[in-house]
C-alpha cells in the first residue's frame, strides 16, 4: 500500500502557507482562504464523520459535518487508514494538503476506493478509520458497516478530496480511476 506523506503541520502554518483549491462551492464547504481571516482547524469533537457503502464494490462514501456554531477547517484530503496497515488512502487526482472550510452546520463528502480491481493481490482488514483532518484520531468503522463483508479488501486505496456533494465525490472518483 502506498503511503501518503505526512500532512500534520501547525494550524497557523497550514492556513498561511498551503494553497487553496479552486472550484468548490463556498455556500456548502470550500477551501479556506490563506489570509488572516482564515478559520482554525476544527476540533475533533466539533465534527461528525460518517462512512457507508458506496455505489459499487470496494467504494466507501464518507462525510464530515461541522457540528459547531462557527466555521472551521479540515484538511482538504480526508485521512482514511485501514486496520493495522501502514499508510493512508492516496488522493486522486494528486493534490497537496490544504485547509478546507466547513461553515457552521456544513458538510463535505468524499469517495474512497479501497481496492483496485486490476490488482493481482490484496490484504484484508476488519475496519477502517476516517478523520477529517490528520491531527484527529478519527472514527473507526467496522467492515460490515461499510460493505457487504466482515472484511475490507485493500490494495492501492485512493480517496477524492472533500467535495460539496456526495454526487460530486462519486463523479470525482469515477473520473480519476478510469
């Protein structure tokens, strides 16, 4: 499994030095601006993370929701790890870490492909862990809650960046993994 490089950086440095993505809807969730008005990283307890089976085999839909009363940011790349395996799902298309703004009550969505169907080998795990930001511990989801089996097949896992809708996350994954 490929390993994503470390994304943890002091919040102030991450907000000032990392570039913002373009094209996301500001009304729902968007990359945080790299200005003094940028919002702080969401506290882990201020966000709810969910994971559910995706539209096809080996795909998991994930979301992060800001439960707080003020905007905050998560990393634009969800952190998805698999059981006790090293590494995390790689972003597709490849992007660098940057803050992603979640307004109060706002949500963002991503799609994760856990297994490349063209792979000749795989590993299996009993759970995966999803975090909105690499500074968070994350929420653990048993395999049965994210797919039809008691295990999750893993090989070359990839994830989309956070998207403003689940449909856009699905489309981004489809486009990136053709």
